C-alpha cells in the first residue's frame, strides 16, 4: 500500500459475498483472512476487510486507541453479545476482547493504532 494514497474507494461492501472474487485475501489467523485496504506506518492507523470461516476466532487483544468494526455479512461475537450484518461496534481505548464467529462473517475493520494480543490468562 502506498502511504501517499490517502483516498480509497471500496464499493459493494453490503452483500459482501460479492467481494470474494475481487479481493486479495491473505491468511491472518487460523480461519481468518485479511485484505488490507490502508496503512499509515507513521501513525499506526489501518483499515482492512476480515473474513472469518465458521468457528474461527481472534484471540484476546487490547486496544490502545479506537477500533471500528462494521459487520458486512454473517455475525461475530465479543463474548458479551452477537453482532449481525449492519451492526457497527466501536471499541475505545483501554478495552479488551476476543472475537469469535460461529457461522462465519466478513467485517470492515478500522484501527487508529494496532491492537496488542495478550497471552492466554
């Protein structure tokens, strides 16, 4: 990604299944793929699409800055509730959670700073 490219356009997000053939998915975590959209190495901000296979999860992590998640297809859970397509979650600085997707999902994730994965407690 070119740091100088400040404007990006991502079309067709709702009904995200339409993205499957148009997006460059890369392995991220076991059962979770990522398609990076933007990254500013100087500030640490980034944006990406994440695709969870059924039963996949992202381990517990801390947020030093805000994280914005828009569920485009399917659903995911942070342990406190289930978030379905059309839901937007904002996790503020100082929050911690793990994410699971029982049936799979695709989300748009925007991070002000990278998350910090924590050791299993």
